[in-house]
C-alpha cells in the first residue's frame, strides 16, 4: 500500500469537507474536554478523601454545666465519668481500633476554640463551659461507627461526633458533578461519532467516480477505505489535542494559580502531573472512536 498516496487522499478529503471537519474537531474538543474534566474531578475526590479520611477524628464531648443532653442531667462530667470513658477507650475491645488518642481539658479545649472563633469572642464562654474532649484517630476511619455506638447514651458524654460525616456531603456533591460531566461527555461523544460518520459518507459520495475507477483497476477494499478512515482520525486527533491543551491549561491556571490559593481547607489538589496522565487517554479515546465510526461508515457506503 502506498502510504504517501493514502495520506494525500485523506488530506484532500479534509480540504473538500472543511466545514464538516471543523464541526468534528469542535464536537470532539468539547466532548473530550468534559471527559478530561470528569477524570480530573474523580482524581481530586480520591485525593481529598484519602487525605481527610486519614486525618478525620472521632470526638467524644463530655458534659459541661450548660449541656442540655439527657446524659448530662447531673451537670458537668465528673472525674469518675471521664475515667470510665478513658478506661473504655483503652480497653481490649476498642484499643485495637485506635491509632492515637488525646484528651483536652477545659483550658485546652477553650484555647483551641479561641483559635477558631478569635479572641474577640473570649467573653462569650468561660473555660468551664467548653467541653472536655477525647479526640480519637482510628486505624481504620471507616470503623468510626463502633466508637459512636460505644459511647452513645453513656452518662457524662454529651455527644460523639464523627468528623468524616461532615465531608460526605462535599464528596457526594463532587461525585454528582462528575456524573453530570460524564453524561454530557457521553452525549457529545455520540454526536461526534455520528458527525464523523456523516462526514465520511459525504466525502465518499463526492469521490464516488474515483472510487469506481479504483475498483475497476483492482484496488483492495483496505486501500479504498484507508483515506476515509484517516480523515476521521486526523479530525478527531486535532480535536483531542485541543481538549488536552484545554485540560492542561485548566489545571495550570484554574487549579494551581487560582483555586489552590483561595480554598484553604483543601490541602491537596490535582496538578499538571495528573493532567498529563489524562492526556494520552483523551487522545486514545478520540482516535479509537474516530477510526471505528469512519471505518464503519465507509464500509456500509461501499456495500450500498
């Protein structure tokens, strides 16, 4: 097979159907940009989940003089109740689950609270009104329910709080956004496949006389089909490259330059190294879909 002739024919077809080719490039660009965004969002969710799950704690808040929970009818937790909680945490049932435990007395908890709300609010509460707290880091954070259930209803314990539960809505929202991006990308890829097939059929129809002559002189089906398949591949490849550039630019300027400095609670972000991992996937998806749709379209047209 004469490779140079095949490539020349493919480029000729692209030039003849310039408007349709531009449409293929744009649709491929938009759809693969959504695919890349969805992949990076899923990477971001995984990175954030790994980071926060590893650091999330279970907090056991002891009763204070102003607590209203039913377990606090006797007022502030006494030394015996605090010792009972500590003994339970250090016991054979729970200690294997715990990686680290820290107890904050009234003064330490009060100082920690002031760091969060600021010194201007120091007059609102007194140290004895701030819960003494056991902060527990688990070996396996997914077993936090065991700690919650162990101290639910315990005398002297006002509340058992799993910090990870506050992050679940965020992860859920990001997951839904990922699904939406995947759905849009799937629709756009279907549109790209149909558009490529239409472009190839139009190109074949415009060159029907040349195809007839090639058949008469004994050209193989592979030789006849190759330029048309390459037309679709070239158009999709260009769209894939544009999508890859958009993904890289989005990470570089949108994530690294903008979001990283403005959203402080997210300490780990996807970076250019992650974006470069997405690039070959986008190009592969674009080329494979284009080759499949173009090959299918030209084979059906030749049989007609």
